């Protein structure tokens, strides 16, 4: 927003949360609360009146469920939405559904001592609102997205034969943040079952990554799981970094292995994409493929550059297909990407680079 503050509409049935969010947002020099609403029906009228840049939205509210409202909003009047709800912490399935419907990002209300907890989150809330304001948001048939993805996965599974390619040497590394849950799904769903192993760091809190992995496992022909410490990394499998733990690749003889640890946050994140990519450069070298997807900040940029210098083939998602062009932009600026491509072109390019031949659906 040039010479203009980011206008925010706060939607929450809790008067305390509305007050606290208003204080946090209005304390920032570059944003302000235009109005608050106790439920989606009031919010609908305020959106027409104020035309906000960003909407913060609770899930559990009277008169209309937050997810129902989000679905209608993204179909009729797409705009950046930040989910702010107690359900986003314990109800990870609800959060993933909100992201699937078109929400840009989410933040959880504190479990206890809401007032002091939200104040502690002030910097993060402000940062996420800024990212939302810059996000690319379009109309989505969110209500059918999961069904369409399942049907697509079933068609791939039924029609694709194995390519006869299996490698314990080649390995793929992926990093993402804001907008990454859907981008990772779109990337994985087009890959055949006999791909080399894939290791992924997506910025997510604890309890979310297991649900995320389970959801992906149902949609993809690859086997997707939350990584556990010191397990063998196998072709045809995808390993998601658990929330609050760094994921690295190590070597034991001829095998790649996982390593999980709770080292200090890197770029303010744990798990960190840079941690995964640095290990990839050191352990896999030229046998690696690195992919950096949509996300806020710079995590992964330096690691991708190290991978490239170690001989890996590296890809960055282009600006047009990113929800937030932060992490790929930083990687591109460093010269870390061999290629910059739209998300839709990435699976085929990775397959081509690996020298695979697959039967197209």
C-alpha cells in the first residue's frame, strides 16, 4: 500500500479478542483497524462499507460458521484472510481446510491468559497481516477443491504405471511457508509413485504437521508421513518436518537417514528450510534437487544457494504463482535458483531433470 495504511477488519465473537487485536494492529505504524464485527453477517455489511485490505477471521462464531463464511467470501469477493482462532491450534484439520478454502495464513489464540498471550504475539500478528496484504488472492472453488484433488489422485493412481525408475542416490528437498500447504499439495499430486525420496520443511507449529502429512498421503500416490528421527529415507516416500523440530538429512553407509533436533530457531523458524537445505548440500551434493516455494521472509534462500554451489539443481517458484513472493524472491536475488518456474510447471521439470519417463494420464 503506497502512502496508505493497511486497513483491517477484525471478525470475532469475543469482545476481548476484538479489543486486543485492535490495540495490536493500531499500535503498528503501517496498519489500522477500520471496523470490528462480532459475526460474519455484520462483517458482510462492513466489508461493503469499508473495503478492507485484510480480514482477520475467527472460526467458531454465532449466526454463521467462520469456514462457511470464508467459503462464500472467497467465491464472491476474494480478499486476504488471516484466520485467528482457538481452533487453529488444536483443530489443525480446520486450519488446513481454511487454507484450502483460500485463507492466506493463520495464527492461534493463546490457550491461557489470552490478554498477555496475544500481546506477546503482536509482532507475529503484524508480520502476518503485512504478508496477507501483499498476498495474491483469487477466486477458488474451495468447496470442491478436496474432492477434485482426490479424484485427480485416483485417476493418476489408476492410469500411471511405474516408470521403472528408483534411486537411492537422487533426493528432492522442498521448502515453503505462507501459502505452502496448497503449493506443496499441488507439487506432490503430479508426481508418480516411484520418485526419489522427498524431504519437506513447511513452516507449521506442532500438531499441524502430522495432520498435514495425513491429508497429503490421502491425495498423493507417493507415501507421505511426518518424519521421525533416524529413519531410513526411501524412494517413493515424502517426509514432512515435524512442527518445532529441525529436519536434516544424514548418511549411514549407502543410505540417507533423517535427523530431527530442537536446535535454536533459524531465521526465527523451527523447523527451518535453511537447516534442511544446508544438510542437503553437505550430504547429497549434486544428487539433490532443491525447490523453494511461496513463503514470507528469507528462510531457505542461503541454503538453496549452498545446494546450487554443491552441484544440486535448484528451482524457485515464480512471482505470479506465489501467494507470497518472499522466500523465492530472496533466493532468486542471491542467484540461488537455476530456474524460476510457475508452480504448475515444476513437477514435470523435476521429473525431466531426474531423467524419468512416465506414462502421462
